[in-house]
């Protein structure tokens, strides 16, 4: 009986030790790096444990937001001017081709 209790004691201590090691590996391998990465406002990928910096599309293309907005405004103005020309043209006349 005493031998069985000693074996069970060792088994439970081994399972407990493995559980503690597992918690430490998870904490220091996944949880803490994820918190550090997200504190820097970066993206954390838990599968590969990679901290990635988000890249803006304007960084890749070289176009700034102001240029895109200016282009959209120019297109809208050109469309409004074209609509005004067509409205001002006589009803029977064919619209002028650009």
C-alpha cells in the first residue's frame, strides 16, 4: 500500500511540474510577447509568434492621402463642368466630343 501511495505521489508531482512548465512556456513564449507587440500598436500573429508593423498603402505606392483627395476633387469638378456644359448646350445640338 505504501509503495502505491509513493508512486501516485510522484505521478501527481510530475503532472503538476509539467503543468507549471507549460504555463511558463505559454506566458513567456506567447502572452508576454503579444502584450509587448500590441503595446507598440503592431500586429501580433500567434501562430508564428511574429510581431509585424502595419504598412500603409501610401508607403508602398508613394501617394499621400492629400494627392488622392485632390485627384478625387478634380474628377468631381470635371464631371460637374461637363454636366454644366451639356445642360447649357441647345436641346437639338449634339454634345461636343472631347
